[in-house]
């Protein structure tokens, strides 16, 4: 590492781990070792490994995405549950514990059709998953699909 590199410019252990997970995902995709059926199993296994608070949210989110966007393909992205359309990630769940945050995040990439004027949100903080949150997320997922 360059002597001029400051501590602030270095990646955290969590960020390096996420990059390694992504590199493994890309390598597996290139080798063709991941079948589509296995992808959802990998997502569910990753959800099962999460802390209790993150797992509860992720399980409910998975169900909401599947019911509102059955055409999305669940897969891992940087070691996080994500949902793709035509091979491109539309949305993802970042557990709070992944980067030691105080809340989990539901994020959307530019494949999501959430455009609303000149500015719109691309991520949402999640601290719990209740009926109101599920309904709101369902509406956002439906919009992302449209």
C-alpha cells in the first residue's frame, strides 16, 4: 500500500469480505456451476445465517418480493440476497450486521423503474417488518417491475 494512503481510504474488513463474495459469485457464474434452482437455495441459506433481527426482515422481504414480482430471480450479490430481472439486479437486501449498521437496507439499482420526476429514493432503511411495511414494500416492488 502506498505510504500516502490514509486509513480513511482503506476498505473495512466487511467491505473486503463483500468484494470477495462478489468475486466468488462472478467466478461461479462464469464456470456455469450455479444453476438457477440453486440460486434461490443460496439466498435462503444466506438468510438463515443472518442474525435474528436481520433474518426476520429478510424472510418477510423475500416473500413480499416473490409475491409481487414472481418474474424476479433470487440470487446473491456481494453476499447479500438480491433479485434480478433478465440477469440484472433490481433490488437487494443489505442486513444491518453486514456492515455493522444500525438498520438494514432495501436498495434498488437503476433497473428498478422507480423514476418520479427528477429525484426519487433508491434505498430504504428497515428496522422491522410489520404489515404496513410489507404493504408499502409490495407497492414499491410492483412499481419497480412496471
